[in-house]
């Protein structure tokens, strides 16, 4: 031990100093190493947690978005196809109605006056008129032809009324003699250089297709000979009682309203194509915007270079709902779906850009990465300052630094261990990372925990929104099911219907095409000797038709119970319905009142199907009664009634158009001949079995094809007067 100027070297003081110095150095090195280790661990933990969070967010959100897009696109396309189908169906119903009316004209010309008619006159522009245009070589002076034109001119007022109320541009009648009777407000379009031009309807596609089909048709699309505008035509033939062609009635459909309706409901990245039976797209704006090569209306999309588009169009034209598919179209990946339009055999194709569908996922991942980067940057900035402060404190006071290192170590490690544990417990069923007091350290650990909690909470909220949307869909389905039960309860459904009556037996049935239908039947005792029977078909489908059906049923039964005749019942019911028919719906009705003591049946028909009668020991035969106008279609209509004497053992069968118009997968109608055959296979069985036999025959004919209309029947057997 040496002493130099009071400084002791090698003594206890020196050893203590050296020990303290060594302790300070070791503690400084150890604490610095611990601090670096914690910093690296935190950085690695943040990186791993961010990566796992990104993977979980990507997987879950992608699955949810794919499901949402698939359901939304399929539902949206079906809804749009339904709207288009209803618009076509409405046009077809109007033409079918005029064809029925025209059939009444040619069948009973003596009941109608000959109406005046005139040639086109430019002075009539702006006024709805019926004008007559002739083909070259037509004998205008032929008295028989003049009489035929004058007879059909009886339809001018109702055709003009239809144009005004529906916005139709042109309604017309083509006669096989080469005469074209057109209702429009542009008479000048029939002139060229100031001279009237000829027009032969027999050369037009709509005329030829209607004659060839022998029924209602929709053309594939062409340019109108009169206006030059692209349109489709709806037409139906009319026949004389001897079966010869009397006329073809048609109307131009310019599709402007349909195009607007189909386009306005599109969301970003969604495209639609209306495609006819030939595989050609018909709406020009849709053709130009749809992601496919070319914009030619004459191109058959079933020959498209895109396999995805080709298969979707081909399957949908065959009558199949394609579901939602994912594949390549022009310029990218798209979801695509196709839905058949039953009325015309056309299809509606919708596509949705998969890139736009993935934007929410990418945005969520990008935002999550941004939050993680901001947290890491904040950590690095504060870590640098902490290292400088730690170095100064360790140099100044070893003991305080040692104690501080212990406290700091506990403060950092414990929250990080807790965070690591909770993150490892995250799963697809438990996505939310919640903020706890253990993470509120006031440093980067708290910021990191807060970022995790914020991202997890937003993810859970998003999934909650998806679940609420799903629950709402289920609620709507439940309400439609309840509506179906209510409607079924309103119809007679007790078997036997009148157990205490032995003088007749009666039963009815209705199978709606949708959750609720527009058909209905009813039977009730007006008094002890009079049985009222009703069967009806409301225009349209779904909930609106069901509501109109309920109102019509109540009105008809209420008027019938007043003791009125069938013609008076229909007349009063028509007045009641027309007085408040803003929806412009109508209903076809067959109504009969049977006098049970005598078997006399008094009936009236408002545009409904022909009834079928069976005499005792005879066969079921179609009875072509006289049709009146539909209920709700026009005010002031008077209805006629007729009488049929039923002998004991006679049967009556009435039905709606859903029976003869039931369609199989080959688009073939069941028809009244098959219906009559089904009735006569076992004509003497009870009335309940009669309905079962017809239903079985329809089901066997239709097979797997979708039921597109309500199927309603009623059968009554007159047993004889009570003894």
C-alpha cells in the first residue's frame, strides 16, 4: 500500500473505489445490454404482431367481402331481371288483352258498329289518332275490306288510351290483306317528300313471327321502319271463328324506361347486359360500358372470346340461373351472374369488378400497416432519447441507475408478455384486442397496445354490420312466410266444405308461384238454396297482387251476399275497384250462382278462362262462354250472364291461366287439351281427386321447370236437390 499526496493506492479505499467503479461499469453494460435486448424484442414483437394482424384481417375480410359480393350481385341481378320481366309481362298482357278483344270483334261482328277511319295526315301531329296505311296493290275500295277495317276501328279509343297511360310510342294492327292500322301521335312520319308512303305489315318480322308462333311473341330487336329507332315488338295473332288469320296486333317497345331502370341501380364497378334469345346485347349504353371486346349489336355473345361471358350467357339462355362466378373478362377479373327473363326468354347478365370488391380489404390492411409504421417510428424516436437519458443517469448514479433498470425492466417486460399472450389468443371467432390498465405505461408499449385495440375494434364493428344485414334478410323472409299463411287462411280450406249438405260437393286449391299469389277462389252459401262460386286471377305477381287479390275477394263476396245476379255483381265490383285503382291493376273473374233446388247455374265471365262442364255419364268438355272486360280495367262496363242447366251428377271445373300456361323446360305449354285429358282420365272420382289428378298431370308435364304463375283450380259436383 502506498500513499502519494494523501491518495492511498492498493488500500481498502482504493479497492472500494475499484469495486464501485467495476460495479458501475458492469451495471452500465448489463443495463445497456438489457435495454438493447428489450428494444429488439419489442421491435420484433411489433413486426410479428403486425404481420399476424394483417394475415387475420386479410383472410377474414376477404372471405366476408367475397360472400357479400356474391350475395349482393346475385340478389341485385335477380331483382333487376324481375323488374325487366314484369315490364315485358305487362306489355305482353296488354297485347294479349287486345288480341282477346279483337277475337271478340271477329267472332261477333254483328254486336259492333263500323267505326270511321282515315289516312295519315301531317296536320294530326301531336294528337293521338288511328291511321290506316296500305301496302302497294291493296284494293282500298273493296267493300269487304272497308267493313273489316271499320270493325277493327272499334279498338282505336282503347289503344289510344293505352298509349297515353303507359307511354307506348306505337300500337298497331296488321291485316292479311296488306293493311296497317297504327295508333300514334306522329302522322307525318308516314310521308316522304310530302307524299304518303306504302307499308306492308306482312313483310315485317313481328307479323311473320306472331303468325308462325300462333301466339304472343317478342321480337329479338330491330330498327323501326317508321321512326328508325331501335326497338323490339310484342305481337299476337287474331283468328276468325273458322281458324283463318284475321289480324296481328302489336306494339313497339323502345326499352328507354327499362334501360334507365336497369342502369340507375348500378353501384361502382357493376355492369349489366340485356341479352336476347339470339345471344345479342340490345341496350347500346350497356354494350359500350360492359368489359368486353367490341360493341356490335349483331355479335352473338355465346361466341365471345371470354369463356366466362360465353358460358354465363349460354347457361342463362337455356333457362338456368348461373349463380355467381369468378373469372376473366376484358381488362381484369370479374364476378359474373346471369338470370333468365321468363316472359321473353332473354337473360340479364351482371358483372362486378373484383378489384373494386378487394378495395375495402386493401384499404384496411394499408391503414393497419400505416398505424403500425407510425407506432414503430414513435417508438424509435423515443427509444433514442431514452438511451441518452439512461447513459447520463447511469454515469451519474450507479445505484439509481440499477434501481431504475429493475423498475424499467419490469415496466416493459410485463406488459409486453401480456400483449403477446392476448395476441396469440386471437382467432376468427375472437378478433377484438381490448385495451387494459396493464398497457397504460405512457410510452411506446401503450401506443402499440392502443393501435392493436383500435384496429381490432373496427374489425369487430365491420363484422357486426355484416351480421345485422344477414339478420334483416332473415326477418324479411319470415314476414313473407307469415303473409303466405295469412293468404292461405283467407281461402276456403275446410274439407268437406259443407259437411251438412248432401246436394253438392265442392273443393278448391291454390299453389302460388311466389311466397304470395294473385289468384283466388271462393265459394259460399248466399242463402239455403243458392251457392256462390268465384275464381279470379289478378294481374301481376308478389305482394302487390296479393293485396289487390284480398280487396277484390272481399268486394265480390260482399256484393254477392246482397242477392244480386252474376252480371250485377261484376258490374258493381268493377265500379268499386275502378273508383280507387291508382295502381291500374285488374282482375279476371268467373262467377257463378247455382240454384240448388233446380240445378240452374247462372254465370258471368270477366275476361277469365273458359269453364269446363261434365254431364252425368259424360266427359268433361270446354264451354266457350262469352267474355266480358276485366274487372278494374275500365269504368262503365256492363256484363252479361248466361244460364246452364245442371243435371244431378254434373260437374263443373274452373281454373286460372296458370294451369294451361304451365311450361316445361322446353318452353312448351300444358294447354287446355292436356288439361281436359287429365280431367277425363278419371271423370267420375270425387271432386278432391279431380283436382289431385290435374295437379299430378301438370307436375308430371312441367318436371323440374320453375313454376312462373299461380296454379288455382275449383271443382263442384251437383248431386241433386235435397230429399
